[in-house]
C-alpha cells in the first residue's frame, strides 16, 4: 500500500474515533474507514486495507480515547460489528440489488421475535447477523435469507453453522461472507476445518472479499469492482430472491 495512502487512513480513522456520539462509534469508525478506502482505491485487496486499518486503529486508539482498554483487545471487540456494518453498506449501495428491492437488514425486538415465530425456530438475535429482505409484487417485504459475516473465522463458524442449518431447513437461503483476514480457508485439495464445514452444507456458500482466498467448492472470491451479476454474491442473492419471492 502506498505510504501516503496509509497516512490518509491513519488521519481519517483518528478523526472518526473521536465521534463518540455515534452509535457503535468504534465499529462505525472502522467500517467507514474501510468503505472510504475501497471507494478511493477499489484496486486494493479489501483484506490488505482491513489489516492496515487494524494497525492504524491500534496506533490511534490511545490518543483518541486514553481511558480505553488495550488497543488489540479493543479492535477484536469492535471489528466483528465493523465488518457487519461494512457488509450492510456494501450490499445496500449496490444498484442491481436496489433495483430488485433486495436489502440487507438487521432485525431485533418484536420484528425478530415475529420472524422466529413464523419460522417456528428458537434462535436469538445474536445468532444471526444480517437478514436478507425482498419486496414481493404485493409490496409486502419478505425475509428470504441470512448472511453470517466474519472478518476471520477462528472457532466462531461452528456456532454460526447451527443457526445457518436451521434457516436452510426452513427454506431460507443462508451463506457466510468473510475477509478471510487470516487466510483460514485453505484449498479444495487441502481444506481447513472451516472450508470443510462450508462444503458439507453448513452454509449454501461462502463469499470472500480476500482476493488471495482460493476459490472452489462452495467458496467464491469477490472483486468489489464488479457491481453486476458477474459478482458471485450479487448473482446468488438475485437468484435466491427470484426462487423465494412467492
């Protein structure tokens, strides 16, 4: 990454971290910086940008919030929500999805409870990160799927697998999306446990923003510069809604 661009990231993140009146301020700061970076330099590997932001976050946190916990721990706590926010921004700004009335949404409270009652499931809001919604011909919105975003998987994919399989069992489309920040997926020839979990049907697909991820099986790589149906995530969301809109 160009040194002057890295400096820009450090300045921007430092400013955003001071926006304490924003809900989920730290996660918002990371997500906003990543979105800005990829908007300015779409040729960047998003995972490279993410790791640069991680370094800048840890360097700037003490200056922005001297009373806060250790920078590494703080980033771990905020980064999961930050990647979720980034995925929401990414999908809800896509013109192909917008044209078809497809949105990524968060559900909580009565809305979440009503959906679980409708599906006859006993999942909790913390079990599912992002729902996928389309608008039927009648104008009524319908939840047709879910996404489980993870910057890196660690052991968490096993916990998400149970919720994903429950949704798939009810006819919903369910996938995981990642930055594969630690290159944890391996290859088809030498798969990691995470890749095996995906390929065994724990999720219908995995979409990685990391261009260094090895595609194959149910694992696809995403080039953020591809806005249309050539992008496997956008293509599969359109197809999933078309199959479930009735």
